[in-house]
């Protein structure tokens, strides 16, 4: 007999019951228990999740959009700046997890496509077996008991499912920090007055101004005249009244200064502002096309226009320390430094494009060298198991104007992810890490290729430093003994590398007494003095390279001396990382030999560090 | 002065040069100037600097001068001609001097700058066009590195002065000089001459003992040239090759010895046992563990089981522990005399936990 399905039957449906008030909520709930919960899948959240996962924690990463990357994603398309421009004009690249991502993007996205970049990030995160990635899901509430977050409630838009995620440590990398706010974590918005932190670039009196959000656009050349008619919602750009820093050229990549700020609740205003931003973006494009002042734009058309404004500032959660302008410009040494920044003090004017008379950014100051970011500004002062990374950390408005860029957010992310994993291992909260285990946290970060300026590594577990003899087949600069000096880059004009004279090049570490060994870790050169982030319009120059860094080690092999014989322990061909690891079953050796066969173009190989562990 | 000039001769070479400001390779005449002995003393070339204002471009011919190894020396403008900046400003006297200074810096920022950067970001560009959001890293040249308002002129002339022409000049100088002059080049204090000479000697296929001795003399004095020297020595015929390697090993320092050992490991020539035995005797003479290890590896590879080497290696057992351990592992695989075996066994007993 034919089975007849009654499509109108709703007897077992959640919704009809809700309609009749029989059921208050749909029963599509899901509970997840994990160790570390990361809210927000931007650059900070990605690095936090990966760091925690690699350091042994089970991690759930919750992202409210269908793609990872946040402001850097194809939805918004902000460039991943970090310490991309010191006063010298050159960068001081972050290294660590961010470096791995940027290099991966070089290998898989030579075309600089933003949508491909989304999936480079997806690939990078989903490679980690310890991470559960949950997309299209916003964390709307934290359940807090005795100042400790017990679980977080999240709404998954695509499946109409309420997720309850229970974790021991919770990291808010969401930018706006809704979860942390609902947990009751103390936060600020707006600008501090000059006096509070002795900040010369702060206003005399505190106020509510927050830097605005921006809608970007990009255009392309069609090779023939292309007339343009602006849509009715566009808002006229009053070019005559604008400060000259609102430059139209180059117009191809959009205008960062199409920005609307707020002196009150920038989150509450977001939808209203979005409509205004759309109007301004199209208004400026109308000016480009139809003012007659830019004949070079005649053949250009809009190719992409954002719909999701990229936010610069909203909540800043307070930690045991508040990072401020004097810390940055005086390069304060923090005992608990775990990250660093160096983007200029790029404070945008109050109001953005609605305040045409002032320059869009004050560009208060560029840095000669990088500044440290302390761990005590990366966890909540009143919620015991809450950490944060990104623009929502414990800092002043002026400090944020520099630290807000995503490369810097990413290194904070790696720091808090590593810290969260350490909390799990030791069964303690972040404050205890700050007060009792900060050296251990710093050493782990340094081992994982993070850089903490002017804080050399001194890992007691690293056996490379105990070698009785270190020698190399050739040398053109530096010294092999610098491979164990704990500084993983040339720093402040001092050399901390060994560079071969030609290839193949060998480095040998040898001991008088045999040692047990199960890993060898190498940090090679990728030239941190040239930017490699994705750009909309790439150009090779002093501060940027469009290719795979030629310095990067491409092929390297390891041999171990066991019972007087060199034994081959493998070759890594087509290496794509700055930090290269050889892991193997523990074995007793008297020496190991690293042979660097090939780089991606450089005629010598340069290494910064060699470590080994049992 | 006339008679002086008569002793020089000029030779024109048609050259093809790639310039980053030009789409296609450019044909030009490189003029070589030789002294009475036929030694090139310098070169010159007429190039041009392009200045475009709106749609109109002006071409200003400029004559550049180099020494005989391609180091830029100076420039000359035709009488009455001047250089200009954007907006038709003329060069000031100090701008001409500064241009000379920029062209003489072979490591100028213009080395890495791309033509498009110059065009899209003229150097009067304001300090900041770049926010965290925008893509372009605007070109910013320090005042000391450019003539303000004339970045394109600086860029164009810098690449003429320091581009492909440098290696063309080096090659031409190599080709022009006599063998006697090449030998002088080898010993010149400026090592660029050494590299020019070796490249040319390889081209001319000259590996005589006399030339090798000159190379050895230079390299013993300048160890940093060892690797370059071996690229030449390795190509010599058997007898002279072994002669040169021997001299560099026995008369040189650590860098020479390590390079000599590596060369012997890599060479396709078969090496006589006596030759290697002689090297083996040095096992107890060389200072560093690295050399002992490399030498023992060489001997194991190409002179296995030599009684002479075994005897010397036995002596290593009394030396610094790393050397002794290395020798032990070599000796362990050998047929030894009872006395030697007893010595090895004794070493094993004493150090078995450290092997």
C-alpha cells in the first residue's frame, strides 16, 4: 500500500506547539563540553584556538559568520596590518601562528583572492584535530556563577539550534565582546581623559567617542568608458569641505576613511550606521566618477562593495593591567610581556566622515621599535576564567589606536590560547598564570615561534644549549653559537643568526655524553623585515615582497648519531614554515646534524634558532 | 695633454640591457677606454632620463662613467642641457650633487623600488595615505635617498648606473685583459678583480701551475675567497688539482683545510693512497674537532683500512674526548693489531657509557 505523507501534519513539530504556547523553546538544543571555548573567529580567535589546541587542550571555536577571518575576511577585506610599518618604513613581522598563516596563504593564494583567503583560514583551523569549529553561530550569553563562566549560550543561525558550550577557560576574541559583557566582565567604552593615564594624545576630559566602522569597496578597469549613476541611497561627498587627508587616489581599493563613529553606544547604532556607511561609500564613488576631477576613473567600475562594516572599536574589557599610551611610547618593559605591537598611534577623528573638517586619522606617532603587551591586560579582572585578545583587551582608547590592527590582535590570540591551555594543565585560572607561571607561559610562546621583544628564551628543557660542540660547514655571517642564544631574530641592530656560505650547509650539535632526544626544532629565516600579508594591490618594494620569501628553507634533513653512525631521520621537502620540527621516537644520541639543502631562492641559508628536547 | 690622450684607445661595444623602466631590452653603446697597455681603465655610456609632464615627455641625454670593474664614477650632461623635476622645476646645483651621490650608492633604496611605485606614488606624496584598512604600502623615500620631485629621474639613472651594465663591464674587462694582467687581477687588493679573473680563467680554460700558485697565494692571505677559489681549482686537470688541494690543505688554516677535505670528498678523480695517507697523518695535527671528524669521514670514504691512518687514529684515542670517540667508532670496524685492539678495548671499557 502506498504510504501517504501528510505534509500539513505538525503534531510533532516544535513550532506549532510554540504557536499554541505548549512549548516555549524549540527542542533543537545541543550541549557541548570542552576545555577551552573561543568566541570569535577573527585573526585573534583563530590564533587563540590553534595555540590552545596545539598545547593540548580540546577547543571549540565559535564564529558568528560563515567564514573565518573577521575584519580580514572576504566579507570586510581589511588588510592584516600589524607591525607592518615602523618609523624606518619597514615592518617587524610577528612570526608565530600568524606567520604560518601568512606563509600558507602565499603558497595557496598567490592570486591574493579574498574568498580563497577565507578558506586558507578554514584549512588552517580544520587541520587541528583538537579544534571543533562552529560557524554561523553567535554567542549571546554567558552563564556565570561566583564570577566564573560555567557555560556559554550560542545561537546557530543556520540550524536554529541553541548550543550550550561548557568550558573551563573562555576566551572572548569577538571584538564587541557580547559574551564577556553578559558574563559581567567590567569594561569601558569611549576615550579616557588625559589625566588618568598621563596620555598626551587623549582629550582633556573623558568622553564617549569610539572610532567608527568602515565599509570598503574595490573597483576594476574595464578598458572602456563606463558611466556611473549613483543609487538614491548614496550620500553626497562634500569634497570641498573635507580635510585634504581624505585622499581619493588611489581609488582602486576603496576608502578607509568612509567611516562613521559614535560618542555613545556604537553597537546599538550599528544598523543605522551601516545604512549611512552604504550611502557614504556610494557617495564617494559617485564623486570619483562624476566630479570630473578624476578622468583616470572613467573606465573604472565598482567590482565589490562591502555590506558588513568593519568595526575598529567598542568594548574594552578591564584586566589586572590597563595598557596605555605611555607604555607604548616609552617602550615599557613588562615582566609579564607575552605579545607586542608597533603600528602607529593611528587614532581616527571623532565622527569619521561626519566630521569632515578634521583629518580622518591623527597619526599621532610612529614607533622606532616595537612595544610589549603584558599578559595582565589579556584577562578579566573580575571574571576568573575569562581571557580576551584583539581590540577588546584591557587598554585605553589611545593604546587601542595602535594595538587594534589584526597582526597585533593575532599575537595576543596566540598568547591567550597558550595561557588557556596552561590553565587547563595546571588547573588554575589566568591570574595564577600571571603571578606564578608567567615564565613558563613566555617560554612556551617563544618555543612556538612567538616573539617577545627584548625577552630572550631560556627554556630549561631545551637541550641544544647543553651541546659541547656546535659547528657549521660554512659561515657567511653571524655565528653558530647564536643559534642557542634565545633570540629568534636579529634584534635592535644585533645579530642573532648563523648564515651559511652557500648550500648544502650543515650544522652539527655534539655532546660528550649521550642524550635522549625526541625532537629537533629549527627556526629559519623568512625575512621579518618585509611584509607578506595579502594586499589588494601588490607591489614589490623595500617593505613588501610579492613572492614566497626567498630566504625560507625549502628542504632540510636531519641525521642523528647513534652508536657512532649517522642515521637518516628524514628530509622535509617543500617546507612552508618558519618553525620546522622533526619529531621521532625517543632515542639516545651523541650528535645531530641538520643539512639545509635548498631555500626558495636565497643562495645562503640563515637560521635563528635550533632547539632539541626529550 | 694631447699626447696623453693619444696613448688611450676607445672601443665601442653594442650591448643589450634590461632596464626596469623599459618594457623591452634596450640596445646601447658601451664605450671602453683602454690605456696603452691595453688595460681597460673605464667605461662610459650615453643613456637618457625621461621626464613626463602631463602628456609631454622630455628626453634628456646623460652620459654615465664607470671604472673598469663597473663601479659608477660620475655623470655628464650635454652642454646647455638641464634636468627637471615634476611641475617643470629645474634642478638646483645641490640637486645635481645629490643625484651623483645617489647614483654612487649601489645599495640605494631605488634598488628594490618598482617603476609602478614611482609612477603611482610621486615622492611629494603626503606622509600618510595608508590606514590599517587600505592596501597600498605607499612608497616613502627618505629625503637623503632621493632628489625631491625627481624620483623618476633618480630611479631611471640609478638603474642605468647600477643595473645589468655592471656585470657586462666586469665581463668585458675580463675579456680585454692579457693573461699577465689577469694574474695581477688575482692579487689585487680589491677582491672584485679576483672574481673577474677566475671567471675569465675558467672561460679561457687556463689552469697552469703558475696561475694556480697565484690563486693559492691570494687565497692563503684572504680565506674568505676559499670557496670561490675551489670552484676554479676543482676544474683543474688531475695533477694540478691535487697539487693545489695539497698546498691549500698543508699551508692554509681551518677554512682552507675544511674546503680541501670537502673538495676531495666530492672529486671524481681517483685519489692515490699515499696522497690520502699523507692527509691522514694530520689527524693529530689539526686543531679542531670539526676537521678531525671531516678528515676521518674522508678517509673512511676514500682510503678505508689504511694501516697508516689506523695508526694515527689510535693516537687520537688519547686526545680530546670528542676526537677520541670519533676515532673509536672508526677503529671499531677495523682489523687491528693486538696492541691496537687492546688500546681500543681499553677506551671502550673506560668510556662505554659515553659512546
